[in-house]
C-alpha cells in the first residue's frame, strides 16, 4: 500500500507506518492511505494497532513537502491530518498505538489521538515545532486533552522531549515496557479487549468521546440514554445472565462466527 502496510487477521488489524527512510513522516499521501485503511475496516475487526517500521514511530509531518507550497496545499494537508485524527476517534474499534523510538510533532499527535498507547522504554515524545517556527497547533488538540494544560504547554512552548516514563506519569501512554516485551504487552492488551462484546466496546468508545468535553449535566443526559439502550440489547442481557449463572458469556459476534 506504499507508505503504509496493513495486516488484517480477522479480529485484529495492524496498520504500520512504513516509511523508515523518512522516519515515518506523515506525508499527505501516508495520511490519506491511513484514512482509507480506517474506512476499510469491517465489523469483523475488533481492535486496531497502529505501529511503525524502522527505528522510530514517527517524526511528524514530512517537512520536505512543506517548502514553498501554496496556501491550498497547506489547507489540504492540515485538513486531512485533522480528518485522520477524528477518524481514529470515530472508528468504533479501540485503536492502540504501539510506540518505539521517537514520536514527535504530528507523530506525538497520533499517539495522543489513539485510544490507548503502549510504549517501549526507549520511546520519547516531543512537540518541537516552535523550534522551527511552526507551532504544533494541531498536535496541541489531543495532547492537551490527554495530559492537561500545564504539561501540554510545557511541551509546546519549550519543544523539550519527554521520555517514556514521564509520558506514563503524565498519561500520554498507558504502559511502558522493555523493548523486547513490547509485542507481548500489546498482545496482552488486545487479548483483554477481545474477551468482551465488540458491539458494547464500540458503543462505550463512542459514548466516551461524546461526553468527555461537555458539561456534567449534558454528559449524564447523553450517557443515561446510551446506557438504557445498552441494557436492553442482546449482549448486555447475555452478559448479565452469564454472570448470574456463573458461566462465560457468548457474545453475538461469537454466535455469528
């Protein structure tokens, strides 16, 4: 698929940034390919892993294609970038970033936009655009929502990198493991999610983003409607019955396979 490789084993889809010679820079072409990959997901996919080939996760936007372009190109570039980050949230499947090496600028943005992130101990993160006169305004959006105002501003205003342990402490990643254990840690997280009803997981993910940035009263108003509908659906009824009967539930997706 060019700058991206996609491997689908049925229940898990792996989307790998595959421009190691360009440090997996997020070119316009690569982001369009990633959008296509997310749109092509079927209901059979239950978890998506975003990973990368080569020594780093992603160095951010491809600066080589950003020199002396017209305004229309920059508008398109950042429109597609925004569309991609929103698509990660809109995709009903949990999206897990598997991070090694550097994740900078839009690469850091992609990690922050994913639902979960697991990093190796050698991973590091930065939004260094201020150093080259291109403030990381779009990376700011998910970063601020994940790690908070003061920490995000520290990264944005100084361009200073943080290591994996700091990223864990700040909430940018969920887990940090030795590099040799990264695959196993991601696989273990995926295995946990695959135990549950994909319909319910997708419903819960959508509700999470629907309520996260609104006031408490509005959030409750939305959540109570979703939870009432959830309680009435077949997988919830099966899960409740299985719990009361002390047996493993059989989700609708399993019955359909």
